[in-house]
């Protein structure tokens, strides 16, 4: 069970007191609000005491809309949202160039990883805190909003300080401790589908965030692992429609990670939009062949302009 409190709610102290008194194991997360996740089972007598503390309520859920209009931007389906940027933050020059280019195209969101979950421990793991400072500085100078990935609960406060949308990567979709913790913040969370997750598992993962009081969730279909070796993953077009049908969350697609090859990123992006995606997130780089991570799927500036032109030709409005 997951319970959410305002940080100053006096009920929280009594509630935690009951849990400690009866040696109930739990996690407590404090950010913009307090979230308690009870571990294991709760005996009936203890459950009755918890209910008594709550005045008969079994679970209190606090919901807040973010102060910024970012989430409402994704909920506005009159135009699709475009998020572009490098897989990894590499240098000040790289981010300044990309941010300036994105802004020149009238777009609003820049992506870039400072903490990178890599399959090989010998691969570039990201720049960490310096990388976050670099993308935050470049974004502010260009008037852009930052999308960046969190890998661990210990990084949440740092990400919240520098990023406007907190991304959960495919590998962490099943990290329920991290998902619960992100329910305690007042910033949108972009939840990527696990590479081997069903649609129902994906939506259940979103519920861990919403139970903590954060309903500003953006779902991202990024391709699933199948038997086909010609692409990095297989973009599940049906899942985009299903996720929109089964939830009220905006759903975007990441054709870069689905493709693994820049030659097919544009057709996959168009297919995702045609299936009803509310946005697209793609990787771009000033010099894709020299990128420190995911170089094969990164679009050059010229190729990204071709994607924008393709959307214009199809009369698809974007922001």
C-alpha cells in the first residue's frame, strides 16, 4: 500500500507511529510531499488502527498539477510535442550548439542524459552532475525545458533542481522504489516502457507514481525486444493506441531507441504520430558519428530538419 501526505500533515506522525509500534517495514520518501510505501502484509488489527488514525479513510491521495504549464502542453493534442537532443551530455560546446539549433526551429524541449545506464560497464556512463549543469545552463540560455533521466532515488533532488521533466528509462520501469519516490515530486515524469514489459505492466508502473500523488505522467513507447535483429527494438504501434485508450496520460514515442539506425527513425516517427502519439522524442547530435553513446541512431541537424519537413508535408502541427 502507498499513502501520500502533505509534508506538514499532523496525521503523518501518528500514522508512522503505528507502523513503528508494530514493526511494520516501510519506506518514507520526502520531497514536495511525503510518501509512505508499506512493505509486506499488514495484519487486520494493525490495519484497523491505521484506519482509525485516518478517520476511517484507507488511503489519502494528494494530487497537484505542476506550477508550470509543461504537462498541459503534452495534454494539448492539437499539436504534437517534440523533444530532441543528444543521448548523452558530452560538452558545453555540444549542448550550446544543439540548444541553439532546437530553439531556431521553434521547439521547446531538449533531452540529454547525465546519468547513463549502459549495458557494458566499460561504456561511457555519462558526466553526472557536471553534465546536468551543462544542459541546464544551455537550456536556460535558449529558453528551453530540460528532459533528463534519473537512475536512482539518491539522484532525485539533483534532477529536480536541473530538469523540468524527469525521465524513467526502460531498465527502471520495474524499479518500484524509484517510481514510488517520484510520486512525491511536483514535476512531470516521463515513463518509458520496459523493453520486455506488457502494456498492463507499463500502466501499473505508472500507478506507483500516481499513488504517491503525482499524476503528471507522460508515457513513452520506445520499442520492445523481439526476435527481429534488423532493428534495435520493435516499435509497438498498437501499444500507443492501447495506452491512450486505457489511461488519460499523454503518450509519446521514441523512434530512435526503437530503430537503432538513423535511416529508419523518420518513418517510424511518422508512423507513431499516425497511430495517435502525442509527441516524439528523438536523438540528435551535431556530429552523430562521433557521439559517445548511441551514435548509430542519432540524427544530424540536416536529418532532423527533414523530419520536421515531413511532418509539415503531412500537415502535422508540432511544438
